[in-house]
């Protein structure tokens, strides 16, 4: 979080403002960090009384799930052309209620999973039918991401297509990380599955946050092909791109 904050401050000083995609990323990172703090407090209490703080545990899982929803939504939004083919969200505002619904569904799954905490078959939070539903949703979101990248690539030039190839490869790693972790976890002994799942999901989210922060907060390939590098002069646009007002 501190690293992202420092890069964001440095970017603001050089660019003069913070783009919405950076704000969205920061919200996701903050939710992830708060979730980890709550989880740590729960474990600290659990060590002493064997019960922990149930409310903090539930909030931790909800916030962590929302941080994942924010990042998947951000990846799909960019794949659909936001900041690449248009500077404003425009018709993509339909994404907002859809992302909200995805978030609500994830929260409902967390709540339902908590009701099943005492089941004998459950070795980690995403065990059983909940895990399979989450896996299916992640694959459906990945299919949407793949379609969005292909659509934007067809509309853009050679330079944009080159960026989208790298963006798709990195985004694919994130979208497929949960299914991979979920399936690999099943290969471990039951008493190890919770630890393997937790470490895998934390590494997935932290790595994705670092990648997106580097993508947004450096003047690299994304900065050059996106509207983040548009001229600050009135009417300034990037060659080959339409700047919506």
C-alpha cells in the first residue's frame, strides 16, 4: 500500500492530476489491506480463545472479495476500450451496474459460505459448491475479458494491438489464478488446504496490484497508448484516437 501511495503521489506531481483508473486501483488496494488487518486481528484473538472475532472474519472475507471484484472489473473496463479508445466512460457506464451485481453475488456467496463453516467437508472458505460457483464466475468473467480485448484490438491500430497482446497475457494470469489455486489446493492434505489457499489468494491479489500500479503509474507502454498521455491543451488528442467530451 505504501509503495502504491508513493508512486501515486509521484505521478500526481508529474502529471498534475490522478486519473480515475488510479483511484479505482487505490480503492482495491485499500480494501485488500483492510481485509488483511481484520483477518490478522481475528487470528490473534483466535490464538487466545479458540473462537476469534466472527464479525472481523466475515468483514475480512467480504472486503477481500470486493477487492478482487474491483480489479477484475477494472481489467474488463480497460479491455473494453476505456482510456484506450475513449477518454470518458461513455457507453461503458453500463459496466457500473453489472459490476455492482457481480459484487453483490460475491458477497452473498461469502455469506452463504459462512453458514456452512461447520460442515465436515469444508477445509477452507471456498470449499464445496461455493468454490465451484466462484470458479465458474471467474471463467465467465475471463471469457468476457477475452472478448473485450479482441473487440478493442479490432478497432485500434498496430501499436494498440501490441499493447493489448501483453495486457491480455498478464490479465489472463490474474483471471485464471483463482481456478488454478482452487484446483491445486485439492492436491494437498486437508490440514494444509486452508494455508495453501490463503497464501495463493494473497499472492495473486498482491501481485496483480503491483502489476497494475506499475502499469498505471509509470510512463510505459500503457501511458503511451492510452488517453493518460493526451495533451492537456484544449482539444488535444492522441493520433488515431477519438477523445469524447
